[in-house]
C-alpha cells in the first residue's frame, strides 16, 4: 500500500512537470526524406486541458504552385510516452477547411535541453501512408 502511495505521488509530480514543459509555442521545420533540399516551416501550439492532456494544433507553411504561401492548420492528438518522448497525430485539417486526410502526419518527438533551450526533435511519417516522412527539429518560443 505504501508503494502505491509513493507511485501515485510520483505520477502526479511527473504529470505536472511534463505539462509545464510542453505548454506554448514550438517553432522549427521538417525535412522530407525523399526530397533532401525541401525544408518546410512548421510550428506546434500546446494548450493544457484538464486531466493533464493537451489541445494541440500544428501550423505548416506551404508554397502553392502559383507561388503563394499558405499556412495549413491541423488539430492533433498528443500521447505522452515518457518524460522526454511524445507522439502527435494530426487528425483533421481545420484551416483552410478540408476533409482530405492523405497529407496528415504522425510525429515522434523527444524533448531535451541544449544550450539552455528546450528542443523537440524526431521524425514524421504520413499518418495514412507511411511511404513518406522525414526529420523534424523545433525549439520552444
């Protein structure tokens, strides 16, 4: 019984400390493994919800064939794997509104501190089609 009490207190501490490290805006970019020179500007925004989970939105800047830049906003789920590891999965595009799901991503990230900056890095793959993917690097703003 004593062990369970210590475990419960430890979990509450872990959950609180982790939520403080994710909240807010993370900016950076991702690369496409099939097109090495292609780097895409990308951002994440974490808003805490009750119970230790997050409301997550992704922001991707893309260039349309006509040269116009567009920011695509997607809603994502966040699964905390460990104190330094999360998985995000885009579930729908909210701006511009779209029902297409062939471009959504699943993102695997680890969190660390380097030179007093919080960094998320990892890789992404197509949520529906794992034939494409690449690397990702973000810093907390």
